[in-house]
């Protein structure tokens, strides 16, 4: 694996200062990477700027073909890159391969968008005129990505930006850069002209401000505090910003819910991918009539989850991704217990044959929505059940959060489902389905402070990656 930065079409040597270790087996070194500094960032910015003029005029079919080739190659290498992802991030092999396949389909989708994306033509109120509205590339886009979906999020930012004619600088998370390096290799092999895509590794703090001021747009996914900082860094230059941030997503179970569906959706939504999903269910709100039956089934489901090495075929929940996140989860559990939440299952580290960040899936009962457990994003395999009187109370509790990313409900009543769909302030609503698990052809995102500056994915992403131009044309023919 190349442990280097990719700038202006060339792999750049550097001191291998960044190491990643397998969270399933801390004795395994997964990758060594060179950390970019200010000089590399300045070169990447200059390269992306130089390449922008040609790339926006690049032949449409040829641009679509490059993106399609990257998607094809991702499918061919899905097993290998899925295993790399699992070794670096800790999600199960099935989840890792699934994420690489999803990244491939994202590239295929945006290959189609290159030729599908329309403009608009209007009649004019002035005789002999018409009006044309066109969407033009923004210019140079900086994409900053987190560790939890290291290839899917990179794919939907990079493929989207390239499809609409922008050049890109990608700064992946320092915790999981391996897939971004592989993506750079694939873009190079697919024939992308030099400078159109650049990769900078490391924490990014040394050059973040400089790049954010220098590029035309920043698309960021990560935590809400970092997102807020990015907005402040972008303000002096008024750089366009799009943020996808944290959540504290509610999943409501009503008395009329189908129990199997409710338990399955809550289990998947909460503990899938070790709970490390911005759309994961972190608050399970249950009306009193079904509460005891639901909780009994949920505890059994949680207890049956097999936690272990991400590459082991029987594993259903891999380790927590890194030391910082592991400690954060343990602290959160300790504080929830101190707040008086009743521990129903889990609550601590699990011993395994290898040294890793294995945490038991954790469920608290008898929690109150105002507890820190239910107000601050956990981003781990931890959730609290909140018992409520009725549907009105369930909605009030669901809305009583500063976050507004995803939300879900289990009910067999169309009327209840529709009421929740309308009243939820979240950007995503799931009915009888887990709060997490999204498709790439439709918009994705939430309201502040869960999201800011426009939606990602699907046709909505064009709003961020393009600028509108309205042209009035006097053609002289009445
Ligand atoms: P983070 O905010 O710590 O880091 C995100 C990225 O920002 C990383 O690449 C990091 O290196 C970079 N970064 C931090 N400071 C920087 C600076 N000064 N200049 C340039 N880059 C800088 O987030 P994380 O821990 O990697 O990810 C977990 C968070 O991401 C959770 O809060 C989760 O909810 C959120 N998330 C949101 C979505 C969504 O779409 N809403 C999806 C996945 C994850």
C-alpha cells in the first residue's frame, strides 16, 4: 500500500508518521502513512486550482466513463478493500464489503449524473428574449471525512464533486486513511487528469484554516463541535460550507407495533456497525402498553449479539474503532449509571482472544430524556429506553433534543406513522425500519446542529456542488 499523499497526479514521499492498528487486534499494524503538512496542502490547492479550468470543460462522456471505471474497480476489489476497512475501522467483514460495494454504486450513480444533470430554459417577458438557467461547477472542493464510513462518505463527496465538474482535495480521517489511499489509486488508474483529485493525510489541523480559506467549497462530515469550528474558519472568506454532523436519533415503539419488526429495527438501528453511525438509534422511546413485552424481547436480542474480531465470520458486532472512542463510551456508561439509569445488559469491556476495543452492547432501562445519556451523542453501542404514557408524549420526547438527523417509529397504524412523519423535525424519517441504513439516490442530511448547508447524495447534492447562472438572451426573433 502506498503510504503517501497524492498531489498533482504524483504520489509524494514523506516520513511515515501515522500508524493505524487493527481495533480487533492491537498487535497488528495495518498501515503506515505520511502526514501532510502546510507545504503539501499549498501544493494540492495550487494543483486543484490549475486543473479546474480544463476539468470543467472535460468531455462529458469521458468524465462519466472515469467515474464508472472507478465504480467497476471498487466492485472487483470489494472483498480486499472490505477486509482492509474492517481491519482499520473494526466493522464486520460483511459490513466492510457492503460499504465498499455501496461506494461503487455511488460512483456508478454519479457517472449517470454527469450526463443526466439538466439546465432550465424559460420564456421571457421581453419579446425576442429567452432565459437559460445553468448549473456551473463551484471550483475547488475540499472534502473532510470521518472514520466511521471511510470509503462510502469519501465516495459520495468525491464522486459528486467530480461529476458536477469540480476538482477535489480529500482529507480523510487520520484513524482510517487506508481506503482513501486505495480510492486515490483507483482514480489515477481510471485516467483522471493530474490535479483533479488530491489526497492529504493526517489530522489536518496544521493546514485546515489555510485550505478552507483557499478553496471554493468545503463538504465536511464529522462531529458537531468540529463542524461548528469549520463554519467559523470559513466565515472570513465566506467559503461555501456543507456539514453532516452528529445525531441523537429517537426510535419510537407504539403499543400497536408489530413486536418482531420493532425489536429487529431497534437492534439493527442501535447496535449495527457497533453503534458508530450518525443515524444510529440512541434513544428508544416506548409507550407503556407494549413496554414490558418489548423490553423483554430487546434484552434477549442484545444478549444474543456475538461480539468479536471483525474478520471472524460469526461476529455480528465488531470492536469500537479507536482508543478515544472506546474511552468515551466507557465514560458515557459510567455517567449514565451515576445518573441513575438501570443497566439491563452490557456496561463494559469484553475479554477476547486478541487485544482489542471490545465493548458489550449496552442497554439502559428506566431512563429519562433529560439525562446526559439521552442528550449527548454517544456514537457507540449504547442506548437508553424511555418509557412514556402515550403517542403524544412519545413525540414530545423525540423532539426534545437539539439534534435533528434521523428518527424512526414502529407502528401498524398508517395514521400514526403519517402523523410522526409530518411532525418529526429530523431530516430522515423511518417507518418500521431502523433509523440507520440509507440509499444513495435520495437526499441525506438533517437540520442544524445535525446538518448545515444543504443535503448530500441523490440529485440534491448538485445544489451544493454547483452554482446557478441565469442568462438573459436577446435572440431577436419574436
Ligand atoms: P471529527 O469531527 O473528530 O473529525 C472529522 C474530520 O475532521 C477528520 O478527518 C478530522 O481529522 C478532521 N478535522 C478535525 N479538525 C480539523 C481541522 N482543524 N482542519 C481540518 N480537518 C480537521 O469526527 P470523527 O470522530 O471522525 O467522526 C465521528 C462524528 O462524525 C460523529 O459525531 C458522527 O455523528 C459524525 N458523523 C456524521 C455523519 C452524517 O452524515 N451526519 C456521518 C458519519 C459521522
